[in-house]
C-alpha cells in the first residue's frame, strides 16, 4: 500500500486502489450502516474522512487514538471535501483514554485552557495551525535571504559579550562535579546566553557583503507582559557597503512582504483560523484579509524622525503613563499611538538620540540634538517589530566612544574590524515571535511559541 499523508490524500487528483494513512482520530461517528472517522496527522488543518463498515469499529477506536487505515482513496460525494478513504482495515496503534484526555472532541478550547497542557496542546487545532505557520515562515525567511545572496551564519548561543549593553543577560558557566558535589566555573571569563548575534555577524560582514542569522536569543528582562519572552527567535542581517538607512529599511520591508506572502499562500486555512476564531477581525484585517496584499500594506507606510515622534506624542489628546520627552526611550504605549496616528500602517522611526543607543550605532554628527542613524519599525497591535542602524565604521569615532564608556579593552577586537578594511555597513534584527503575533493578531505572545515556559514540571 502507498503511504499518504492526510494533506496528500486530500489534494489527490485521482482515486487510488490501495493506500495507507496514519494519524490520530479527531472524531468518531457510528451509524447503523456506516462508520465515519476523521483522522489528522498534522500535515493540514483539514482532516481526512474515513468511511468504513461498522464491523471495523473497535472499543479502542476513540477520539485521540492513533490509527493506521488502509483502503481505497475515492472521490467524495460531498462538496466540502475532494477525496475520502474507504477503509478495508483499521488498526488502533495507540489507544487514548478519552475520560482523562484534557482535550475534548468538537470543543473549541480557549488558548488560556490549552496553555495548561504544554505537552498536549500541539494536538489542538489552533496550536497545530500555529506550528505549521511557524514552519512555513521559517522556510520563507531562509528562502528570502538565500535568494538575495546572503550567507547564513550560525552565531554562538554562549558568548562573553553583551551586545545590547542593557545588562539583561542570563549568566551561565557553573558546572557541578558529581563526585564532590562542588560547583566550578566552566569558563575562564563570564559567559552569557546571547541576546543578539549582531556583533558576530559584523565580524562576518568583513568577509561577506551580505550575511544573516536566525536562531534563539535570550533576555533576562523581568517582564511578564503579553509581548515579552525570556527565550525567542531573532532574524538578524548585516549589509556591507551601505551608507543609507533607506537600504536597511528596504530589506526590512522586502523581508516582511516576501515571508507574509509565503505564509498566506502556503497556509491560507491556518491563517484564516486565527483570523476567524482567535483574533478580532479588526485587529488583523490589514494583514490577513481575504484580499490582503503585503505589498500594499507598506505602500502607505509612514517615515518620521524620533524628534517628530516626540512632538506628535506631546500634542496627543491622551495622557500617557510615561511622559514623552526628548532623550527618553519610546514605550509601547507611545509606539502604538504613533501607529494609530499614522493611520494603522507600519511606521519607520529614524535618528534616535545618541545617548539612548548602543556604542556601535553611527554618529549623525548633527546638532543641537545629537542623534545616531538608527531605525525602528513599528506595526499595529505590537509596537516595535524590527530595530536596526548603520554601524559606526569610522575608527576615531568608535575609539572615542568606547573610551568614554570604559569598554576599550573589552572591545579591542571590535576596533580591529575598523582597522583592517572597514566599510560602511548596517543591519537589523526582527523578533520572529512578534512577527507571528502581528500577522496572526494574537494578543499574548506566549501563544505563538511551541512550549509556554515554566508551565509544566516535565518541561522545565
């Protein structure tokens, strides 16, 4: 028998005499003359209908049980589906105790409920759809960069540098000896879980004109908000021989358009599930509407300077928890207001205060308000999605700033990059989970990750 995935069986154009399908039972309906099953193997949101003789029914054939069905693939007489499987044999591979199984047949469980079962929630339709979308978005990101000549770099997860300079790091490096039960320091220097692969990418940007990385990053930020995670995935890119923030913004925009188009074309039913049942339609219509065109989404995007943003916020008719002042970072409430003010479209905010940003951002040499060539991309419902800048390629400027910050010794290697063939360059990073949160309209970012952190003892 030819083994088919559910997605392949549903999409088959011609009937087949002997096929085998494996998966989990999503529904069982036994009638006097016929037995109906719906089975799913995770390859699609839609399940495959199995039609069988009632004599094939078994006591263990219940919702959630794992089965292997062999039979004929035939055209379905129903308009809602293309093909169905006429079963000749049904084998229960793994039974499921439906009384203790926390997910129930034909019940739409809220995300707050399934979050209690991180080891089982992937069997829920919503989380299954999310994981397929994550998979296609991941493939789309890699395809975008590969198609545009970028070299993929695996940057370290354990590192000794604090890229962001914010001190929000998880320190590691203590090992326990089984014999003595004493802890020892594994590394000779302080070591941390990475907060960004940017500095390592800058090293590679001295040999390759276009590089990117896509991997896990960690922030020890003490926040339990709906838009923060301790562990998340970051897409980062560096472009050599670029002297304009516009070049960086263009790559941000092109990346979003390409990946979103991929997701909408490869997972239309999965996206529609979120659009219809999970997120209020008005929040995600600009991305997931039936006539959505990601290209048009950016056609009316707004570009403003940080100084203009502060003036807009000062003149706002509402009162903010954090008073907007020049020289202070933009808070989430500020970002969301700016997006609303610009018409619920993506907003690029450029040229942030010099003292507000890390040492590696390029000095604009302007006045009287001193700024650097930095850019943040703000989007509806989320706030900041991407952040980037031109990097300071001029050795005297970089030496002066590192000296004032007392970081010259720690970043001597970074100065070497400016001594040997330095070129104007820049880059950006995009939080992958925030991207998913935006295009799906999910309110809580913890619902776009495979496993909610620290929610079950077996997954700590």
